[in-house]
């Protein structure tokens, strides 16, 4: 099977990332995926897993954890979603040592006030190779096809198939740890078939209300589904949460005899000028320099520290200097990532109101600019009115656009949400980028946001070059 054939096969499965509306509980059947995994020898049972769910910061927290483990000398597997440009971004094993890895840059110098990540041309380190991905899919295809023909629980989805690939890959490569980001929700997610060493719940806010529930408590119940009874008790690390969310998480921990440690209470942090300090469960880490911009990333970093410290409690050696080094060197493309200096262009996959608030704060703290040119594209199932209200006042110019994903909300309809402010609709991220570059003046900042799919297409545009 060639790589192209493997991708075509993957794309033949139903992909809920491309569908705006579907029956959540009847579509995502955890028992189906468990049943399939049992047919291929339960590869997930051979893995030491850290499972991460939440609304904001899941991917960043996963990356922080994986890089800390990597700097501690462990072979760290990382499974995240969605991808920005390449399917292979989702399945990675961080290379060791990272110190010898060359990183290309977008520009020759770093503008004042922009952190190290901001001027790097970052690709996803340690991606599964095309040959390895093709080989795994080829070897799994007979069992997948056989299962789908006979299954009384329905056919496997794209995410389930790809998660099985990740489990098998990490098992074959004998990773020391597998850091897993849940897809949608948590309770019914394919990654929830593992028995984790630690579970992490990042900040929870309103998202996918048609599927997860109309209240924060309902959404939290779905996310907290990754908290389960395990031998010896499961340590759970939670980012700061609103009262009703924290109540759900606490109850779930009590029900399954899990130990809850909360950032802000048990794990504390503070910003000291350009550095940070995190007081964890086992130690205090001073003079921390983060590669990722924004106060919200410090919260994610604190959650990651709590997670790796819980591994130390189980006897794994994770030196304090590795924690600091891992946080400093974490790369996570598409999150407050600067991809051009003249003009300054930043990409961030903020997809809901809470994420937009965090983005606005991060821009003000880290990126100097005179005018903000906003390029916004969102998915149909998001709080479109709320997102537009949140960013409208911060933007001097607005360009609405849409990604190639079928879930993308039409640019023209999106522009209509900006009442009292002119918004120019442009179909296609590439075309929107060209318009933004034409109208940008000296010291202006262009920001692409609203959807990781938009960010991925914008990133490819700037990576290839304006005329590429």
C-alpha cells in the first residue's frame, strides 16, 4: 500500500471532524472500539498513558508533558488532533536528543517583545513517517474490513481507525509513555479505552453544546469521563475551573476513588516579568521561560508539571532541570505562532469565546502592533455570534473567510455578524491572506484565527511563500 493509497483508505471512513451535526451518543460507541481493539490484541494495554481532556489547552498541555518527558530521557509518544496540514502530525515520537535538532526560522531576527517560538518555522517534530503509516494501515486493513462487515455496533470511524494506528505504532516502537489528547468530549472518545497513569482536565468552557450539553456541568461530565477507577487510585490534575465544573470533577473523583490536584490550589504559579515560577506537588521551579505565549499557557504548563510530578510519585525519575528544560523547549505550532515579520502575522486556533479572550490578552502582552487586521473563519457548530462579539472591538480591519473543511461557515454569512463594523468576506484562506497582506501597513498585525482548519491553511500559505 502506497502512502496515497493509505490516505485514501483513511478518508473512506466517516470523519466526524468534517460533519457539523450528528447524533453524538449513538455515533461514538466506546464499546465498538473496545471490541475492535480486543480483536487486534489490545495494543493500548502495553502503553503507559497520560490522558488529557478539556476545552482549552489540551494540545498545548499534551505537548508540555511530552517535552518534559523527552528532556527527562524518556521515549515520549504524542497523539493529538486535529492536524493542521498533514495527517502524520497527529502521531509523533519526540526525537532524542532534541538539542541537536535544527530548527529553521521564518525570519532573520526576532522583533522586540516576541518570544522564541514566534520567529521559528516550526514543523511537527518526530512525525510518523509515510512508510511507517502506510505499513501500519496495510497491516491493519484486513482486520478493520473484517470487523466492519460483521460488527453489530456499526463501522469504525476515521478517528477510531487512526487511534488504533497510534496505539499499534507506540506499542511497536516501545515508547516509555504515550501522551493522548482526547478528541471530542472524553467519556465516549476512542482514547478513553486506555487505563491512564494520570488524567488531566484542562480549562472547560462552552463548546459543542449540541453534542456535549447546554450547561457547563453537562459538558464537564463528558470531559470528566476520562477519570476512572484504577488500581492504586488515579491522580487527576485539573486546571482552574468555574464552580459548577469543579463540582462535577470533584464528584467524579470521589466516585472512583481518584485523587484530585487543582492548579491554583495544590499547584500554584506566578509570572515574574518575562519568567515564571511554578510551585508544584513536589517542588518549586523558578526562572521558567515558556516558548508559548499567553497567561493561559502558564496555566497549561502548571497542569503539565502536576502531571509529570504524579509520575515521579510512582517512581519515575524526572529531574527538576528536565521540567524547566521541557517547558522552555516545547513547540506547538498554530498557537500564537508568528509566521512572518514584515508584516507581523500570527496564527492561533482559538475556537470559542474563552479562547478568544485568551488570544486577545496574549496579543496585547507579546506582540507590538499599531492596527489589528483580523482574518476570521469558524466552523458551523461553534458559537459564531459570541466569537464575533468577542473579537469585534479588538479588530481594526476584519476579513472573514472559510477553510476547505465541509464544516466551515460561509464567509459571507460570517461577515454579517459584524454589525457596525465593516467585514470583507473572502472565500478561501489563501485569497484572504493575500488581501490582508495588501492592506497591511507598517507596524500592523495580521491574525488568523477562529478555526484550526483556517490556521492550518494559512500556515501552509506562509510556509510555502506568498507566491508558492
